[in-house]
């Protein structure tokens, strides 16, 4: 068997996917430089665990470097929130988190004894 070239990747930053010529593919969720999830698939059976880890690490590096270059700018427009329900929950949380000027000031509750 020929040694693998760990730097030979076909990267699609828009889909968050990287494919190696040996058949291994890697898909990330969220930002390619700081993913929230990673889904590796199709490891070649003849690879040792150390080589599998090296293949995964080199694929992640290939995705991160492609996202840092000009190709990543198009991917940054891709929403990180995938489903509609999660997006609505995020918007509701933002409404409660922000301090609006039109709300009256509330008295602060403190457990400290007044001195």
C-alpha cells in the first residue's frame, strides 16, 4: 500500500465538507474554524488508530485553512442555526437578554444585610 498524502483534500467550505482521495470524508456543523459538531465517515480499514486520528486532524486543518482564506468568506454567510425552531428560540432569548430603554428600572434584590 502506498503511504497516504495527508495534505491532499477536496474541501467545500460552503457545505462544511472535506473529502480525501482514500474515501474518507469529514463534515462539520457550524463554523469550519470552530465547529459545533464533526462527523467523520469512511475510514480506510487498513489504517491504524493513530493514522485515523492524523487523517481527521489534517482534514480539520484543511477545512480551517480554507475557511480562513477567501473561500471562507462565502461560508460565513451560511447560517449556523439550521432549523427554524432553534432560530426562533434564539430570537426569543435575545429579546429577554437585551436591556431595553423603554422598560422601567426594577428594584434590585439583594441577600446582603443593610449596614
